[in-house]
């Protein structure tokens, strides 16, 4: 049986030849893609398809008998299920009004059980929470860095202002000291002059005493 015959065999069950062809193509495409990706496709009662890696080895050419080096490769492998083997060996009979391959158990085609769904939801929520926490931490780090830069700039500006104020105070103090020294220097000569004039008064007092003594002698 080839692919066309397979389509004809299932056309009546699927409502037409085109629908059967599409179904066969879809099943084979999904199977091949899964095996190529390294996944194992298992059909209960029928068998499993999987990818097998073969290491590099030596083989013999059947025509010449020469030993040939074979490179490492990957090949698909099909393992028949026990139900399929039993039907082929004859230990079990083919059902007349039912499909030969065992049907999927109830609930297996309706999605994962509620417990698994809840667990998957919790994991997804945990991942989202972790991602949000990482983003928040990153934002906090950026904010802290910006705050540190701003504080450093303000501190530097304040230090410069303080330095300027201190310099201005020192300059004012120097100016005031110089002015005080000049004023003191001007006042000092005046005091000396006053001190020099004082002996003149003493001389006048001596003359007055002499006059009095002369008057008494007479």
C-alpha cells in the first residue's frame, strides 16, 4: 500500500478523498518534524518513532570487500508496540468493526489534568514575578546611581561655595587689618608731638617759681 492507497482506504471515514489526503499529510509532517527535532513520537498500540545517533565506524563494501570508513550519522528508528506485534504474529485477531490500533484513553486528548494545569500556571506566575523583581531591582540600582551622582554634584558645589566664602572672609580680614595698622600709624606721631610739648609747660612753671623767689628777696 502506498500513500495514495492509504488515502483511499480512509477517505470514506473522513468524508472524502481530499480530507483524507490532508489528514495523512498533516500526520506525517508532524511525525517527521518531531523526530528530526529529536523528540520521540509514541502511539499507544502502534509503536514509537525516534531519532538514533550512530557513531563513526568501519564497514565493508559488498562489491569489492574493501574496508570503508563511515562517518557519524543519525537515522530514524521505528519500534513496533506490543499490540501491533501481537496482531502481526497472530496471537491476537484483528477486530472487524473497530480500529486495530488501541484507542487513546479517555481524557488524554482534552489537555492536561487540572492539577498539571494549576502547577503550570503557578510556574508561569513565579517566572513572571521573578522577571518583575529583576526589573524592579535594576530600576532601583539605576535610581540609586542617579541619586549618588546628584548628591556628589551638590556636595561639590557646596564645597566650592564654602571655599569661595572662606577666601572672601580671609581677604576682608586682611583688608581690615591693613586699615587698622594705617590708622594706628597715623595716631602714633600725634601722641609723640603731644609728649614733646609737655616739657614746655614745665619750663613755664620753673620761670614762675623763679619770679616768686625774686619778689620775696626784695
